[in-house]
C-alpha cells in the first residue's frame, strides 16, 4: 500500500473540514423530518436535534447518556443544568471544533467541558480566558475559577495582572474581606520587586490581622494580636513568613510593623543564623539581636508608645531598661541608649 505524502494529508484535511461543515449545516437546519437525527434534547422547553454518531465518540459522558441502558429509542433527553443557548454552543463545538465564546458564556462552557469530558472544548475556552481583559472588581472570582479548573495558562495571565495592578487590588474595599485562596495566590507570585514584596507583606499582614480579630475571643485577656498574627502567617502564608525580611526597608518595618514584630523577625533570623553559637559561654542572644536592630531601634519613637507596651514588651525583651523607659521623653537618655546600641553593634561586628 503506497504511503501518503504531506500534500495528500493536507488535501484530505480540506475535505474533512468541508464534510464537517456540511454536517453542521444539517444540524443548523434542525429539521427532524429530513436530516436523520436520532437524538432529541430538550432544554428550557425547546428541542434540539443531533446525531449520536457525532456526539458519542467525542464525549464519554454523552455516550453513557445516549446508551441503550439509559435511554430508549426516540426518548427525549432533558437537560436541566444549562441554558438552551449554552448547550447549543456546546453541541456546535462538538460538530465543528469551534463555538461563539463571550465573556459571559465561557465560564459555563468550561464547566460543561468538564462535565461532558470534552478536553478540547476546555482548552478552547482556556485560550479565550487567558487573553481576556481582567479588572480589579472581579479578579478574586477569576483566580478562584482558574484554581477550580486547573487553568494554568490563565493563572499566569492573572499573576501578571495582579503584579501590574497590585496597588489598586490591595487597597480595594473588598480586599480585607476577601477569601484566603485569593490572598494565598497573590502572595505566591515570585516576580515582585522588593517594593512590591513590602506592599504584599503589608497587605497579607493586614488581611491576617483582620481575620484574627474576627475570630478572637473577646473575653480572652491573654490575647496577643502580634503573636496571633505571626502564628497565623507562619501556617497560612509560608511565602510571606519566609520572605527575606532583612532586605526590607527599615522605615517600612518601623512605620508599618512596629518594633514588636520587627524584633520577632530579627529574633527568628538571628536564631537561625547563630544556631551554632547558642551553646557558647559568652553568647547573649538579646544583645546580639539588639546589635542587629541598631538601625531600627534608633529611629523607634519610644515616647509615642503606650506605657504598658514599653514595660511588657520593650523592657521585657531587654531592648531598653525600666529606668530608661521612665525617661523616654528625655533626649539625653535616649542618646545614651543609642550610644550603647552602637557599641554593641561594633562589638558584634568585630
């Protein structure tokens, strides 16, 4: 038997396309008396006729629905899960390999492609979804949809949109009440600049803080918001918790996070960095951390802090003494603190 050349194959493909179009013409006529239809669907009270020999090979679900076990000959198959127009577009794709997608019907057609097991329709819709024009108002729903149906190309397009519109998204009134899935998706993007990372860090922290406050027990007198948020971040948002905080701008850390969380961050980093020193006789973790925090502590406005916080955290952590805490308004005392910290820094650098 002679082999077919590439030109023969292309020539055959032209006729396959023409035959497909002819079949679709008969489908479009919807004349059961002339076109030898053997399947009748009913959707929203309207009938739609088709050929089972076209539907069954493409969709396993459809093959099961139309098998003798499930339907009798000439029995109408009722479709209740979608509109007539969407089902028509689905059948059109099965006949021709294409259909009329819109920003409204594409989501339902992806769902139908999944239900009826037609992967080519899902791929066709995926291409459309990946090139859509997104907006801030619906970006969370788009992310949830892409995750639900594992649309990786769409996820890539959404990540690019989020990165380019990050400021609008995190300042939108819906953000704090948004779902965890979206916040996780946003925080996992790895193309952020350092400034964008700081913005994401701040946004995720505020979102987590909002969620923690909603769930906290009002009668719990031992509740510590900073610790609760830190714990939640470490579990729920490892991308954020493991972010290189030491690369963040000091002004950002102090103006947003405050000295308490900044101290926790450096304590975590210091423990990791100096884990081999912990058993040394002369090692002092607090002094080591304070030396690393010199640039941060020297710009801290202790005089603006509540007295309870000064005593229970700043003094308790050994950042300043109780005597110094009583004189935070005294410029000379605080200059002495800074000189002491500078000496610590120089000692630990030597």
